[in-house]
C-alpha cells in the first residue's frame, strides 16, 4: 500500500521531475552551414558531423531540399527559417504561385482548344475545296442534248 500512496502524492503534488522537452529551433544560417559542411565532408566523416551536432540525416535532406527550392536563402520566407517543418506538413503556396499554376492550367486548356479549332478549320477548308471541285465537275458535265 505504501507504493501506491507514494505514486499518488508525487503525481498530484510537486513539480514534474522531467519537464516537457522543447522543440529545437535552427536558424537559416545554421542550416545552410550544416548542409554545406555535410556535403563537403568525405563519406566517412558525415556521420561524425551529425553526431557532433545532434542531428539526423533527415534534417540534412529536408534542409537541402529547402535550400534547392530557394526557401533557405536571404530572400526566403521568414517562417521557413525559424525552425524545422513537421514531417508530412505541406508548405503553403504564395498567392503568386497559386496564380501562376492557375494561369498555366488555363494556358494549357486554351492551347488544346486552339489546336481543336485549327483542326476543325482545316477540315472545313478541305470540305469546301471538295464541294467546289464537285460543283465544277457537275457544271462541266452537260447533259446530252435531245434533238
């Protein structure tokens, strides 16, 4: 019985012996420096860099992708440089990116419509030429005269 009362008093009473860990935050400069150091290290040294800094290879992969996408530079959005994105989270697209995608889809649709229209005009032109040819041949073929 003494063990159950001891657990209960510790749980309900005093401070938590193990406070909740806080999420680490890395600056954009640190991320760029680590990616550069990791990429320039020989193969045997890469693991040592990760252990020394307390990082995972997934950090380097994510930061490399962000750098290549232009999200870790001096003109990067402030939210991306503040910390690491959660795994599986989606990066919000800017209004310009959304508009660009919309315009590209619209352009593709209009190009497809233009192609169909050109094909229809080509068919109409050929049909017109065929009808003219039939009309001319009908005019040249005079019915025989009866006397």
